[in-house]
């Protein structure tokens, strides 16, 4: 009986090496002198402060911030239109924005990519998006895991998870405890739907259709000049874009690093990211129980 190999089990190590080689430059472009090792190895090393006096952070009481999130069923949209180089930006943004809600500075990012079989081109597209997201967030992509699971996923399917580590001075932590009646709620506009609610969006759009999701999506996306307006629910956000549905649905999640950095932490009593559960759940998650929140949406024509 012939000896079984990894290739017989669905993992071609030669193809895997091609995927790794394509990742290396995309990771290194995000590195600063605070990343102490290069590419490879069992773990990554990161210096909390710079060795250079010119760039020293001089932390007094640094507190680490950790976040994890995924892209969700937006990956179904990416797969249907075969565009995979932007969902990585969504992956970074979802965790980085959570970090910012604490007043933290994103430092480093790691990813987990699982797929049915090794695909160097697909992997490179996905990692490029993650690298682009890290560049936008001034965050180092220091490592990750690529899991080849032929018995778990159908060909062409994959899943993503991301992990962010940040830092915040203890005296500058934003936790909502200082929120008082009379404080102003300021909303920052998103680029689109971000990566929340795509299960609901797909249900709204295709619930009454007899066609499969992929075929219906491809049919709609073929009308490149069609505008798209989706109403999620009475209390949710409604958007209309004068661009193709493909571009609208794959619009990357906004990273608010520069906007958050431009505002003083001392001026922010609380910060929340509208996610699952809408404005009500997100706002009340950081507000003291004895306070309420009134939001007025102004729509310009």
C-alpha cells in the first residue's frame, strides 16, 4: 500500500509555499521598527515603545486593548461577484473601530483565513485587503493562520476572522462612565453598510425571489448603472447610492482612526460603534443606566 501524503488529504505543501511567498511583502509593508521580527516563526514580537527617543511614546500606565471580529456574510457577496481584495479592509476595520471606542491606539493585527483548498491568487487578494486595511489604520499585520479544511468548506468558500491589539493610557480610557445628561451625540457617516446586517440585507432583497442568491445577485450586478436603495427596517438606516449595487454592497467599512485621533479623548465621554442591534443597543451598551439617548437624523436632499 502506497504511503499517504498531505497532498492526498487535500493540502499541497508546494502550493502552500506559493501562498506564503505572496503574503510576505504584503505583511512587511505594514511593519514599523516596533515589529522586532520579520516574516515566519511561531509567534510575533512587538515593542510597546520605540527604541528611538525621537519617536518614543513614553507611556505612563499603558493598558492593552484586545478585539476580535469577522466579516460575516458579506463574504457571500464577494464570492458571488468574484471580488476578494476589499473584504480584508472590512476585517481590519471591524476590530480597529472597536479598539478606538475605548480610546485605544491600534498596534497590531492578526488574521485567520480558512478555505477548502489552497488558492495562492485568492489568498493574495484577501491578504492584500487586510494589508491595505492595516496601512489605513497605522497597524502592523504581524501574523496569521491559513487553515486548509477540505472537509469543512465547499470549493470557493472561505471564512475570515481578525484580531487586533491596541494600547491606551489608563487615564484616557473611554468607557462611558462620564456620560451626563446634556452631552451631545455626534454621528460619523459611514461609507455604506459596513459589515453588519448582511444576512438581513440578503433576506430583504431575495426573500421573495425564487432564484438562488448567487444567480440573482449576478443578475442585479450586471446592471452596472442601476442605483440601489435598501431599507433595513423602520428604525434602521436607509441608503441610496447612485452607483452599481456591486460597488455599493462591497463598499469597505470605514476606519475611523484619523477622525478619532483628531478629536481629544478628554472631550469624548463615550464612543460606540453601531453594530448588531442598531443604535439603541449600541448606545445603551456604554451609557449609564440612568441616562437616555435621543438621536435626530438630518437628511439633506
